[in-house]
C-alpha cells in the first residue's frame, strides 16, 4: 500500500504537469467559412508557455507548450503564415507550398543526375538573402555531397527594381577553383546580376558554372548571360511580371517565411 503522504505528493506533482486552462477561440465549421489570404496570416504555432516549478528538485522546471487555438480549416492545407497586419497586402497566391515542394524535388533530381558524371567537385552557391529557403530545400533533395556557400550581392538596396550596378558585399569562402559551381537564385529577371556573378566565378577558376533559379522572368531580360563550361540553366517556375513575396523572398525584409509565393499588391510598393 502506498502511504497517504506519498499519494498526496504524487497527486500534487501531476497537477503541476496539467495544462494551464485557456480560453480557445472557436472557429466556425468549414462549411460556413470562406477562405481568404487572412486564413494564412495567423501565428503558425501555439504561442502560450507556462513554466511550472517542480518543487524540491533544485530549480528544475517544466515548460509546457500550450495550444492557443484550433488549426485553421483553410483549403490550402499545411501552412500558416504572415502576421495579421499583412493579410490585406497580398493580392493572390501564385504557387502553393505543395506545388513548390513538388517542383523543387523535380529540379533536384534533374541536377543530381546531371552532376553525377560531371567529373568535378560541386559547389552550390546561394545568392543571399532571397535564395536561402530554396537553397536549403534544393540541397537536401539533391542528396549528394556538395560544398555549400553563400554570396551576397547588392543591386537593389531598398528598391523594388535592380539599380543595374551589382557589387559583392560578402564573397564565398569555399574555394571554387576547378569545381562545378551551381549558382542558386531566387529570381532572374534582367540577368544583370547573374551575368556579373557568372563572370566572378569564372575569374575565381570555376571549371563550370550552372544556374538554378527558383523563378524566372524572361520577359524582363536585358543581359543575355553565358554559362561556363558544361554548365546548364535550371528554373522552377516562369513568373509573371509582378512583385512577389514568400518562400525566402521579401518586401522590406517582410514575408520571407511565407511557405507559398504570393503577389504583393502594387499600392504597397508604388
């Protein structure tokens, strides 16, 4: 038989583990809701925490991660997004999270097949900051031992269009000499920055230079870039001529964490 004092102590201990009661907003049934961009503009994870003292265990604490709301019943499943202050700034969604994931897997498989027989070490260089999400997803899906680095080029500043004068702010640290370099971009439009980067990699002794861009705007091309060696050009989607955010791409450092790609309303940046 368990002593009464021990039983009481155990009861008190388990009570400390119990979730702190919270009021949970009730969402109307899915059949009565209409989807809009705002459904994606709520915090992606529960935001309430409770720290509970476990008594005589010398300061040990338990952090309880508590649910603050039921999941949204939006038809595009799988991805919460922007702060609510941005829900009215997005015009429409171009590509969903699932569509992006499927396309990235296709590109990764294509690149992997091409570089297996290239006869050189491979360095994947992402153009910061917009390409960082695409870069991470791409490299993981390639599943090959490649060197990874970032290069930062300034050509936009706070503008929405390139000023036509790219400059390297932070160069790669990996040695690309003799390697097959794959430049990973978020968007290729005028081709000016990309042409500059290809020349830069060539000057550093790259054996070949390929380009992999998440989005391509061929209608805005002003500079026809030339690849190096047996380099190839890969692209995810052909993008309409509009300002897009999400999946690593931003407007004034906002909306990078959106898991989809959306069009920003013109009045927000004009």
